[in-house]
């Protein structure tokens, strides 16, 4: 009986010791609610797609280094350019909406005339060497612009047509 009483005493003391000391422990508040965020979240940087980005400094890589457009549109040249565009470009481009390639409407508000001419005349060289052309290739699912082997005069006529859109 003494042994049982000793075991019972040891058990009781160990229980008291293990349960004691709660006042020393810090009480943590637990809640299922999310704490209020006091810091302002950093604004997300919006990325503009390459086809919508404005870059009026890049002249591209190719034969056209400088091109000054007259204030007046040459209507005869624009008509000729529309014929070329209809024949050579409409398989991939629509004048005012994205298709296989970007829409040319408003292109001169986003690109320099030299860049447009170089893209028409040497799309392979532009894709290899121009960062913006590389981004456009990615944006348009890796569909490279076909080289239609236009002369510089024909490309200039197409550019004049773009001015009328």
C-alpha cells in the first residue's frame, strides 16, 4: 500500500508541475480573421504589349536611315500603296484590327517611318536585330512577317497608304 501511495504522490506532483507556470507564458491571441494590412501594396507595373507600345525613337535596322514625311498625303502614292497592301499583306494583316499580324492603323503614332519601312523591306533582319521586332514576334505567337521583297518605292507607297488609315 505504501508503494501505491508513493506512486500516487509522485504522479500528483508531476501533474501539478506540468500544469503550472502558465503565468510566465505569453498568451497568444489566435484568430481566424486575417489581420488588417497596414502597409500599402506596391502598385503593379502594367506592361504594354509591343504592338501597343509607343516608340518614336527606334528607327529599326535596315536600309532606311532617314525618312521625312511631307505634311500632305500623296493620294496617288497612297492608292498605289493600298493596291500593294491588298495584294501582298492582307493574308496576315487587317487595316484596323489585330489578325495574324498587327493592324497598321495608327502605326505612325507608335513607330517611326524608318522603322516601318525597315520592317517592310527586311523583316528577317529586323527580327534578328531589333528588340521591338523580337517582342512583336513573341506577341504574335512566333509568326514572323513574310518578306514580300518589295522595292523601296513600293514600301514607301504602302507607308503612304498607312497614313490614310
